[in-house]
């Protein structure tokens, strides 16, 4: 009678314990799904990090190019301003002295 009930509920008696195969199959499939899902999440995280690093590298390179361009424009503006100031100094006769502090050194 007890064996019939075990057989009816999908339990197969073993030497020391009974196993419910439905529960075992469900538990194994859940465990397998969790393992596969965790592997996929790890792979996606690794790929996204590499992609972000590439994006950061591209962004850094772009920022460096822009920085160099700004520096070049600043140097151009600086040289243009120097030329303008030199022209103004010539116009008003202030450009005659090479070293503006030379008159202070003689004292």
C-alpha cells in the first residue's frame, strides 16, 4: 500500500531515500537557467566595459584634438596681438628701446 502511494506520486524508492523526479527536473532546470543567465550577464558586462573604454578613448582623443586646436588658435591670436601692439608702439615712438628695463639697470 505504501509502495503504491509512492509510485503514484512519482517517488521511486531507493535504498535509503525517495526522490521526486518532477521536483528534481524543475530544480535542475532552474539551476541551469541561473547559471546560463549569470554567464550571459558576465559576458554582456565585459563587452560593455570594452565598448565604454573604446568610447572613452575616442572621447579623450577628440578632447585632445580640440585642446590642440584651441591652443593653436590662442597662439595665433597672441602673435596677432603682439604685431598690433608693436605697430602701436612704433606709431607712438615707444618701440625704440629693445629692453624696456635697460634704463633702470644703469642706476
